[in-house]
C-alpha cells in the first residue's frame, strides 16, 4: 500500500503553472535563526524587517514574527494570508527590507535569490533541496559570481507535503538553508543543522495561521 503521507522526493517535477506549495514545518524555520544565523543575535533581528515572498498560508511567516520586528508576507497566489504579489514581477524598491527569507518554488529558486539580493539590505536565505547546488545554469548565474556565505545542511529530514503540513510525514529528500549575507567575504561556510526538531517544535505549530 502506498504511503500517502510520504513527502516530496528529490526527483519531483512540478508543472510550470503549479504554485509548488509545500509548506515548511515551523521547526525548520526556527532552525535558521537558532543554528544558522545565531551569530547575528536575537536583539539585532528584533530591530530588523523581513520579507517572506512565497508565504502560502503563512507557516514560515508566523515563525519569523517570533524573531523579527517586522515581517511582510506575500505570494503570487491567493492563500488568504499576506498580500498577493508576484515577487519576481512586483516593483519592490531596492533595499526595501533587511532580509528576504523564504522557501521558494524550486523551479524559481534561482530567480528568487537574484531578486532577493536587490530587495534585501542585509541578506537572503532560502530553504531548498540539497540538489539546488547542482546545475551548470545555477553555477553560471549565481554560484560563480555570488556564492552563498553559508550552506547549512539539515542532518534530520525536513518532511514537506504538497498543500499541507503533516507532522507524521516522512521524506527521502535532503534540505539545506542557503544564505547570502551582504558584505560577507571569503569562501562559503559549510554548516550542519544539528538534530533539533524535538527542541524547536511548539504547540500549535501544525495549525493554520490566522490571516
């Protein structure tokens, strides 16, 4: 019998017109702040703004509000949460926010990074399948010119299910946070996100956020 709770696989290919809606488990967003960007400090984030431009129903944005002083949310599709704005086409001002943090549609992740580097003052962070590091096209467009400052691989699996959160889901796909910090120099820092799901899950995480 097929495991209907099984999450996204590495070889998944979504149609070009798909919203590619695979909500991020809240603990995986907290891991970005608690383990990957911990050098920036909680008080620093409280004074900063953040844009989540692929917000869906708001699971990542809800967590970012725990850390940032201001969180703006938008999506190209109508989910009843945030503004309806296509991040790649909406005329955001340059340096409009301090951070752009998102789990973008995989097929558009490269474009989201490039756009985010214009919109963000401090940096860009995307949650993506580990295979995002592959592809000559991404190497030529991003990695050879503007490599990430941090590549943080999850050692635990981050299960994602199309259209919903499922705390019992499983996955065979590896995920990582890729971070571009403006002003960073030197080679990208390779990091591991340690086992942290148990410590970072909170009551109410898997309920739908209020608009």
